[in-house]
C-alpha cells in the first residue's frame, strides 16, 4: 500500500459533523496540520462501529497541529492519529501566511533532530 | 463518552451479556474474574518504569524503543499478543511530551496499569490539549520558558508512553534503582523524574 500522504505533507481535516461515530475529535475538524509519519493501517472506525464487518482498511497518520491553529493561541503542538479519509492535502496558497513556513521549518527541525537521536 | 461509565448503557449491556453467557453455560463468573485478574496482574506502572530504566542504561535499546516501541518492549516480555502499537516519546532538555485521550480513555494499560481517575476526567481531557502548561503547572511541573510542549492525543490504535529525562546524580545507580525513581505520572508526562 502506497501512502497517500508522505511525512511532511500539509493536510487539512474534514469539516463536517457526521451523524455517526468518528475518531476525528471536534476540536481538530477543518484544521491544518502536517503529517509526521504513518502509524499503520486499520479499519475505519466510522464504519466498523456499525458492526457490519465491511469496514475499509486505511492508513492512519500521526498529524501534528499548531496550538494556534486549533485554539487561536498557545505555543504547543498537538499530535493526533487520523485515518486517511479524514484528511485532504492542503494546497492553499499561503504566500502571505507565515504559518505554513513555520510549520515546515519546525518539521525540518524535528526530522533532523529525530534522525540523530533515533 | 464521559469519564464515569457506572450507569452507562454499555455497562448494563456488558453485565446482561455476561449473565446470559453464564446462564447458557458458555463461561463461568470465576473464569471471567480469573482472566481479568491475570490481565491486571501483568499490567502495572512498574513495567513502564523498567522499560525506562533499560533505556537510560542501554543506548542501543533506547534507539530501538524510540524507533519501534512495540518491538522494543516485547524484548522485555511486554505487550505480547497486543494488536496495539506503542510509541514512546522522549523528553529532552528542550521538549516535553504529555499524553491524553480526548475521545475516551485510551491508555497504555499493559505498561502503566489501570489509568488514574483524573486521566479519564473531562477536565484533564479537555484542558490538556488546550492549555498544557497550565495543567502541568497544577501537577507541579514547571517547564523552563522555551520548552516545546507536545500533547499526544491517542485517537487511534497507537498507545503512547513518555520516556522521561534521567535525573542528575544517578550515574552510579543500578537499573533496578533507576526503575524505582520512575513514577506513573512521569510515564504520562504529568511529572518529571
């Protein structure tokens, strides 16, 4: 299975409020983040929670969000494990938006750091 | 999905199901207790503490632990047969990690034992993703300014455990003595060692 979103991909989470179980918490809906790495495939809980036994298996990604993107303030990160269909690639033009560059810089730092440490 | 499930529909369903299974002779109450007791006997924060002490004293093990937590803890006999993936996140001089499950109460039970009640409280779950520094301060954790805080919200099948920083002045200590320093909260990220 080829991962649709390689590490470093900027993504956006879906924004709707489904009338069924989902593992995308409300606070992280319609938000922009960066893929840290794939976590391994599993059944989509939105379907499997119905108990019908025909849930698709999707890749799960650890996705990192900036606190200020989630809450409008704060300097911490939140990482969530999200199924592939919760995500779409974030192709938004943001030349006027420093945020994306910040995210990329941070990620480059993180990846550089982890490569050494791990 | 609140913290207290005592009167929840699901709890009534489980009790009813267990009663039916017993009535039909498919399982006995003693057997159910036996399985639960055996599971809990193997699940304790002492497990996580031993993993941390090994990582503090064995650089190669630490590298494996941070790269693939599940495989590394299986070397020590933990998480055998678990379908879950363990990811260990390392605290450093400049980074601090803390774990939560905002949707319910996911927790690395096999390595940390049953979770504390505050971990399942709505207050902790809703606040730590929003204002982790304030929550950590209430736990007595004062982080130097500039420390990068990362909150890991266990929303899928991965479970998280924090690898705390090894304290100063412990160079001569044995692995067992080091394990004795590691608290449950340090493995969650709501304490330092």
